[in-house]
C-alpha cells in the first residue's frame, strides 16, 4: 500500500507558494498525499485537485485565541489523524506544528516532520503578553516537539538555538534547510530595464516586516531629489497583530513617492521590472522567500542584519545589510545602489549564482524526500 503523507497548514495559499512542489514530488514518488488546511488565503483548492491531491478543510484559524475554538481544532485534527492513520504528518506554520504535533502523538502517528519557518511574533516581540503566553505554551510545545520519530526542519540557526534553550530539544532532532526553495526556471536571469530605478517591497504589510522603515527611506530619497520609484506590493493581514490597518493603508496610498500595487501573484514579472528588492524586516523570519526569489531574478537585495534575512544573502556581494529600524541607513543603501548601477548589476548576478547553489527548489525537494525516507526506515 502507498504510504500516506498528511500535510497540515494554517493557510492553503502559503502551502501553494511554499510547499506545493514538495507535495507533487512526493506524490510522483508514490506517496498518497493529502493537504489539511485551515484557511484558503489568496487561492482555492482547484490548483490541488488538478494535481490529484486531496484537500481537507479543518477548523484552524491563524489568529484565534478562543480556548474552546482551539480545543476543538486540536480534537478535530486528532480525529482526522486517528481515523485516517497517516504514516507521516508534515506540519507547516505555528498552530499546525503545535496542534498537529500533539494530535500526532495522541493518535500514534509513526512519523512527524515539523517545519519551523520562523517563530513569528511570539519570540520576536519581548513584552509582558508574550512572556506569559510562552509560559503557558511551554508544555504544549514540549509535547509537540518530542515525538520519538520526528525531525524539526529549521531555516536558520537562531530558531534552533531558541528551541534548544527554551524546551531543551535535542540538537539531533533538527535539520537545517536553506529556506523553502525557488523554481529557478520561473526566474530568468533578467536584465535590468532602462530608466528610473524601481525599488520593490513585496511581502505582507506588517510593521515588523519593516513597512514603515521602507516608506520612511523612500521619503528620505524623495527629499534628497534622487530619482527612484518605490513599489509597495502586498496586502494587509488583519489576523496578525502587527498588520497595518485599513486606515493606515489608505494614508499610505495617498503618498506621492510610493506606488501601492496590492497583492502581486506574478512575482517574476514584478521583479523583472524592479532593480532593487528590499525587506527591512525584524519579524521572526525563517528565510524570507521574497529574498531568495530576488536572488533567483538576479536582483540585488537590501535587508536587515536580522535572523533569517541575513541568511538569504552574502553581505556586500549579493546584497546589503542594514541595522533594523534604521530608515536613514536604508536610504543610504538605496542611494549607493542607485548611483552605482554597475556594482548593482554585478551583485544581482552574484545573487543568481547563490540561488543556483543554495536555494534551488529541486535540492529542497530532495532534502524533504530523504527526510521522509529516513524516518520511515526507522519504523520498517
């Protein structure tokens, strides 16, 4: 019989953008793959049905903290695992690897893969609320990450350090993957378009992603009378407490030095008309996909010297690192790249070579398949 893989994810659109090709490869290898999701996001299930991958809706809301709702989510996930008896559960995003990890242990699922693509605001923001929340969640995390036949995929060493120090996980549990990979064939080695330099921010519109730093730096460049066009691509995410509000977005749309694009589905096309890609984040990142896609598109990156972000570039070779929450230095980096087009292009080309060496989706897929095989071997 085919081995069953159940993938659990908060939002289907995140799965499609970050793990779909892994699921397709697993199916082509003979696995029976099913995807359990909480919310659709910016997609629908048709893209999976065309690949003959079954989708199951589960009551899993990213932003919910109602105790009864959370317990219902945990019970529902356990019931699916108990009844369907998957051989492997692959858990993606925070609530999924928390509830899914607990449910997998209760349902005696043989293999658990927990993918930690950044630890979000829980660890990034040091405040009283998060202090007590971490105290409350400690036991749940401990249970979720201590399955006897489990691997925890992390994208940067800072996340590994946090989990080892917090819940005492064995270092042998971890696998370091360089992000979620990028399909290099979708990102040609684009030549820069002529004319005014386009500087692009493409991500969810969260304060912790550095949206206001980007806007402030754009204003500085505008005030210096330097010609550049600033593109803001993304949507607000009201389930996230650091999201911009509708009112804030309305104000931003009125700024003459920012061009708001909204959600952009075609990232290769967006980057083909951009010259510089920026993510001045201080969010709890894994390795931001927007930055490895920038490398694949031969675009220079400006990002922060922050966990995950700094792992996506080679400083001063494929991009520039700036301190977090520092619009002045961000603007200085933009100005230098605008005034040095030759170096900018060379850094972009070096980024493409980095993507080919480190971020190729086929390498990431193979790492996932080898992980499944390794863990299944232990129970055969």
